[in-house]
């Protein structure tokens, strides 16, 4: 439809697309941004990802693929920062981004996470290019209770997110759930929020295709235990404690192995420590593995060998790991919350546990786990349906939708009469 | 030399060759017995492994390969027993073994671990076949101090082991170190102890041969950390606590990832719990993985991806994992103790840490780890030498030596005049 090559700048201040997801501060967002950028580059566009240097090692510019470059910006010390520290480097990052864009202009900026949006907003105005915002996650309402080991949000976050909802040219939500949050919690303008669902790498994440893998999955029958896998940073939002408590209340003979993939975030390992303690307290050390962070292909191998994936997250904007399980032909038991209700089709590709009245009751999870593990034909049916569902959700399809949205925005901003003017000066 | 087909009965009372090493009570001994039995069967002999049923699932007879059968004997409850409980089922196991051998005679019995020896002794006498004993591990002297979480030996063990050293027809030691222990600690007759070194599966355990594997090992240079691996049941004898303490005293920027492979023994997880606590206390949760027990091929993959293996065991009769690391081209840092000094060639295939004066000093281990990790060419040289060393130590070579020893024994017992008579009646 449009063959014109776009020059697009992705701004990802606080975490690098070069980091391994599950390490440092890298999680699902890193996967998403990189996959989307790769798909845009494959479609013939030129994407530059601007990130803050958090490690002295990488070169200033890294060409990841034809049309895809990562630029390290030296704002603040070249080490990992705790989340709260990023607010202190946003201005400097913006100044250096401005200089980069003077040297190599783009037609559109797309900010990932609110730090990036706030840093990019004056730069976009100065260069007269539209700014698109993806939140990836949105702060919980200030009145919501903190989980064990969870820290309060930085005071600037909610204000920053609301400001972006009012001032950027377009907000991209990854799910209907996130779209509603932008409109309701951030007071976003309904006309300037578009849903672009994420994709999944169905080549990397695929069902078992080797005898070894099948043997692992069939191990249940020959004296082993089936395996339940949880994947994510070891943060209270992920709710992994609930899974440990659920397995503890199961009949010991029917308990699955539990595999925990992910490492603690850089701002604290209290929650990780509490998980290790819970496993020891419940006598589950012999049937629990803590894998730490895995590289993507090892993660894919781990997921496809599991019998089920559990996603007890208190909040997921999208729930990418659930879609990765689907691509791997692995059924998911997930909380019926946020984007998970779009990533899992209840009763078809997995099971959703209603939040009310008992979504936090370990016995409810234990029963759901036990029932699905006991029913191999149902798991197989769900696994096949899940794979079919994932195949319709490629990154190329996701990027095509994103481009449509970009084009629509560029058409709008090039017709200034139709645009509300924002009075935003640079600094 | 001898083409005659031997019928050999392996007696392995307390753990099954069908169990996955690292789970239940299965460890290096299960690997060894199965590999030796397979090599004997490949050489054309008929081997039956008699084991106590500890799980209702497996069939009474399992044919593992042509010439290799596992027979489950229903002595005691069909569940895992704690080590101390086995003494109560030895008599019953012997009675049922006797019945099995009446139906299908063997020419020689080979007992694995002392439980099996005591159970098999009267049976061998009743059937007039020689009994060969492998200890796999020998009780520590009663005066030696217990490690944290370690339980005292069952009172019958040392007496049982000494009785076997006096009464069996031949003791097989896996190393010079074990031969000396049999003679010195158990008062064994020097003429009736033979060393038959173990082998290693150099097809399963091989160096990296894929770009993914190489990439993992090279990750150090691209912002990751090298990986140190420890493998074994989570038991105080393995000394894994020392490795955790050593990594804790290293410069944080130079610490390796630590991968702990193995699960707690069935008689207690106190030690496993103390390891998790130590990792949390030292702030190492983000750089430590607890894999639990792995199947053999997954273990092999994990080992070949590691930069170094650490074997801080207080005692190893042989140290099979060190030889598996060698076969994988991975240098080993091990305590200069027991069989480890034969499994690792100090300065060539790895580094031996002298027991005195500082073998328990974490700083000594930290320095050795740091030095080897910092010297990639040395690691590469050692890895190549280690692989070459392992290639000379196949299981077929080990089994050929075992057969020589069997033949020598059978020749001796068929010449009764030269044999001391033991007066042992069957119950």
C-alpha cells in the first residue's frame, strides 16, 4: 500500500535491546521492541533504537540487521541504574538524543516506557516530528496495596504517564485492557489511542519436534513428574509465590516439578529470596528448579518441554510469555486479568482463573493445575489450539498494523488544520 | 581372549538403574552400574541387575538392551526408603534374590554398595557362585566430624563393610585411593582387591559442537559472565557451600554465574536449604541457578557450556563428574582428595587444590577460580588435554578390565584347593 521507506526512531531509555531478557532490567519489553523493530526493518524501513548506555562494553552504534541500528547514549553513569534513578538522567538523555537527530533525522519517534516519552517529548517538538508512546506497563493506582517486597512507585511516574497521555501524538496500546487503562487511569483521549497487539516468534517458539523433547514431556508416565513452568522477572507483580503455595497444597504424589525462569530485578532480590524461602519451607526443594535468566533459545526449549505454563501475574499489560507458551503448544493457566485474557482463550488454549472471588486462593490454583495435568488429551487439544492461535499472531502482522497506525498519524500531522496544537517548548 | 558368554548378576538393592541420576537416591553409582552393565552386554555377556522395587510403576522385568535386564524385587514397601531403612529389608531381599537365581542361575554375583553385599553374601554361598563387591562409597571413620546437616552413619554400615572386605571373593576398587581405604580402613586382604577404573561416555559428554554452545561459552566477552558448574546430590560431602562462599569473596564484577545441578537426597534437604540461604545471604541470587536434577543428556549440554567445573567434595571415591567434565573439554578445579587426584591431572586437565593447609579456605578457591577464568588460553589448553585424557577412558575399556578380573576370579574358585573356605550358612 505504502512503499515509501520511513525513518523511525525508537527511544528506549532505561534498558537496552542488546541485553538478554531476564537479566539486568531487561524483560518482555526488550523482546517486544526488538522484534517490532526487526519486523519494521524487514519491511524495508530504517529503524534506529536510542538507548542509554548502562554498560561500558558495547560500541556506540551496533548494526543488528539491515536497516536496524542501536545507538548508545552516554547520559548518566555507564552502569545499571535502579528504576528510580532514571528520572535524573531523562533531561540529559533528551539533549543528546536531540544532537543525534540533528545528525541523522527521523520522520517519527516512538517512545518505549514513560522515561523515554518524557525525554523524547521536547525533542520531538523541536524537530517537528510526531511522537508515539508505548507504555509497556502503567503505574498501579496510588491507592492500591503493595505486595510483599514491592516498592512504592516513584512519585514522578503517574504524573509523567498522565502528561504523556495528554501530550504525545498517539498512544499505542498492546491490548484492549491497556487501552482502557490509558483512557480511564491516565485520562487519555480515546481518539489518540490505538491497539496494536504484540506478535510472537513462532519459529523460535515451537512445539516439541525431537524425540528428547517428547520423552521429557511423556516422562510423567514413566515415573517422573510433569513440569510446570513460570517465566518472568522475580518481582512481586508476577505472583510466583501463589504458584509455590498452590503446589504445596497439592497431593505430594501429584505435584509437578516447578521450573522458575528469571532473575531478580536490579533494584532488589527480596522477592526472589522469599520465593527460595517458601520453596524450602514447603519442602519443595527437590522438585523445584530456579533457572535464573535464560537466553531466548534456551527459554524456548524449556517452555516446549513443560507440560503447562502458569501465569499468576497480578497485572500484565499483554502477557507475552503466555503467547510464547501458545506458540510452543503448551497450555497456560493464567489469572483472568489485564492482557492475559486476550493472550489465553479460556477453555481453548488454556484456563483463566477468575480474579474474584478466589483468584488468590492457592487451593483454586492447585485444583486447576491438578485437573489439567491429569487430563493429557485435554492438554494436547489445548496445545494444538494454542499453536494455531499463535500462528495467526506473527511479528510481521504486528508490524504491519503498527505501520498503518504510523501512516495514519503522519497523514494527520501533515494536515495541520486538523490537529490540535500543543504548546510545548523545549525545556 | 575368552569368547565364552558369562551370565552375571549385578545386585543393586537400594537404588534402581532405571532412576534418573540426581533424583531419588540415584547418583554417580547408578550411572556407573548401568554403563558397566551395558558395556558387558555389548561385549556379548548376559547381565541381570537385581534391584529393590521402590516405585509401583516399573514392570517386574525391563529389558534395557540385548543381554541386559533389570529385575525388580518386591522386598519392603514399593516406595523410596531412607538410607537407614534398607538394613531392615536386606534379609527379605536376599530370600527373593535366591528364588530368582534358582529360576535363572548366574555364574557370578557382583554387589553394588554394602546393602547389596550383605544381602547377596548368603545367596552366593548357597548357589556356590563367587561374590564380587563394589563399595561405591565407604563409611567415614566413626571419629571423623560430621558436616552441617550431615547425619551419623547407620551403626551397621562400617561393620557390614568390614565383614564384606573379609568374606567376599573379590573387592573391586575404582581408584588407588579406594583400594587403600579398603585395605586400611576395612582391613581388607590386599590380594583380594583389584582396581578397575571407571569409564566415561565420551559420546554423550563431548565439547561444544554448535554455534549456540560456543556463543554461550564466549558470552563473557560480550557482557555476560562465564559459568561455573557444580554437579552432584545436595549433600554436605559435596562441599558446594565452599564454592558459594568462594564466589562471595570474589570481586563482584569478576564473579562467574554459578550453576548448581542436583537435588537433595531423599533423607533430607537441610543441606539444600542451607545452600539456598547462603546464596541469598551473599546476594548471589541473580547469578546463581539451581537446576535440580537433570537427565543425562541435559547434564552433558550444561557441562559443555560451562567455562569451568568445580568439585569441592570432601570425599569422592572416583569423581565421575570430573571425568565427565574432561570428556566435555571443560577444565576442573577440584579438591586434591580421594579419587579426584586420579580424575584430574593437576596443571594439565585442571587444578587440584591441596587439602592442607587451606583446602577449606574460600579465598584459596576464589583465587583459583579467578585465575583460571581470567586465562582463556589456559582454559582452552586444559580443555583440549582433558578431552584427550577422557578419550582413553571409555566404558568398553573399563568393562574389558572388569571381565579380566572376573575371569581370574572364576579360574581361582574353580580350583578349590587354593581357596580359603568360608563357613557361611544361608540364614
